[in-house]
């Protein structure tokens, strides 16, 4: 069975579930460098672009007529 969720609803749900986690900050820095290098930024942008395109191709994301996107999930029936 496939259920469809609006992207905005999914974002709100994730923020609600992770609200306590995101407010916790490490007590000490875990990286020696404060910001990403240009190579790291390019690699991150490229991986995000590939993930987005793969989600569109696989049907995990569907574009609506108004330009918004909908997340499609598949639940296994037990």
C-alpha cells in the first residue's frame, strides 16, 4: 500500500519528532576546521543534487502541478 504525504507535512512531522534532539549541542568542537572547504561544499551540493534526482526518478518524490513536491512512501503490509 502506498501512502502519499505532502512535503510540508513531512517537514513539520520531522521537526516535531526531532525538536528535542536538535537543541542539544556538543560540549566541545568535533572538527578542527570551522567551515567547509570549497571542495567539501561542491561534493555536498553534488550529492544532494544526485539524491534529489534519484528520488524523482524512483517515484519517492513527485512534483505537483503547483510546483510543490510530495513524498511518496511505501508501507509493507504484515
